[in-house]
C-alpha cells in the first residue's frame, strides 16, 4: 500500500526536534510521497534542505501563502517567479485567499492569487488552493481563469456539497484531511456523494491533527486515520482507497 500526503509542512519549526523520526515513521507506515507547499521566502532554504535529505520522497511546491501577502507581496511574487524559472516544482501553492485571520490585504490577496494562477498556467503546473472563510472570493477569481489549463487541489476542503461540486467543476480535486474525522467537521455527511476520483489525501501537518490526536501536533503518519475514516464513509477497502487517491495525486502532480 502506497499512500500520498498531498499537503504537509515538514520543514516547519514544529518538527525541528524529531523531523527525521517523523518522516521515517510515515514511510514505514506506507506514506512514501510527501508534497510540500511553500509559505513565503523565509522557508525556502528549509524546503530545499528537506528535499535534499529525502530526494525520493519529497516533492516541492512554490508559491506565496495568502496570510503572507503583506506590504512586500510584489517582492515575494518576484522571487516565486524567479524560482519557478530556475528549477523544478510540482505545483504552485499554497495560494489563495484567507479572510479568517485578517481582511486588511484582501485586494492584494486577490491580485496575488490571480497572478500565481497565471504563473502556474505558464509553467503547466497545478495550483494548490488555501481557502479559509473565502469560498465566494476564491470562486470569483477562478471563474475568470476557467479553462483546460486550470487544475489542482482545493487544500483542506471544508465546504458543503454544493461548494465541493463547484470546486470540482473548476478542475480541482478535494484535499481531505483530519477535519473529516471531527464530529463538527460536517464534510463526512456528504462526502460519499462525491466520487472518489475527485479526492486526494492530506494531513496539513503540523496542523489539524485527526481524532484521536486532535489538538496535538499533526504528523504525516496520521494520514492512516484519514484513510480509516474514508474507508468507513465509502464502505471500501483501505488498500483500494490508497490506490485510487495516490493515482489521483499522480494525475494532479504528474509524478
């Protein structure tokens, strides 16, 4: 069984004390592929070091996270563009709009999101979308960029069934993680209505740990808990779900 964690921040300071142990435990659990999103330039070197340490398992993205869109966002976007021109990445992400923490830079977040979608199209890459309290704003930007060259993942999908189907209509897979195990997560109530071909698995570690680890540091090995929950929801063997969702990740990332 090969599992793919399509979204994990393994370079995070939360893993500074035991990063190698965390990665080894995940690999021994069958999670062999880790797709690592960018946040901003302050983490770039840590991402590159992670890739160098685990070249057969780590696949990097490049992008500017919406919560890092501040006064200097144009400089950050220039660096994103420069790096995309210089080396291999497997997606532009994570990008999008976040209205949970701060709405001050909404206009700039919208501009940065659109700009990075166009960078992804230029390089033939998928996008990985961060969407928190911003479905309407995200959909508005995607509507203007709709086309066969627009595809990717709605990371940490927490919307309703209507929003799920709309996201899929834009060529997106749904990134399902620990929230599916929460009693108040709600996505477990309709997910069976969404065909598994539209689903990829993720942890977003160190964030959003699944039950029974909720509130603690998340780890890629905990992807097994997400797999177990999807096995219950879809009434399907875990190995088959692992096979389908990893195939879906290959379709998105091309590797």
